[in-house]
């Protein structure tokens, strides 16, 4: 059995869906195994409040890699020259 827990929206205030423009939210899924181990998975997704959207859930690890690459490619402009 697994339990869904709403978590604090770390990126959701800054991200919008590329397909429909809706906001991005996330959920933490806690899974308990029969042997007592517990696993926590975070998934980001479109809220789909703007109508139909075909975008799937995205694991937090995948989002972190994508955002890290994007931020690493960013260069601050030189001002005052």
C-alpha cells in the first residue's frame, strides 16, 4: 500500500507547463514494503487546470538534472562596459 502526501511546492511557483501553460505542482509518494522498508518518491506534474494536457509526471531526480543543466549554461551579462 502507498500513501500520497502533499509537499511544499519548491519549484512549483517558478515553473509552468510547456504544453498548456498551467502551473506545476508536486506530490510525495511514500511506499512501505512488507519488510518494513520505506521509500519516498517525489513527482512533479502539470495541474491540468487549463484543460487537456498530455504531459506525464516527472520524477524529482529528472527535474533536478534538467534544471542543473539549464542553470549551468546561464551566464550573467557584463554591465557597465
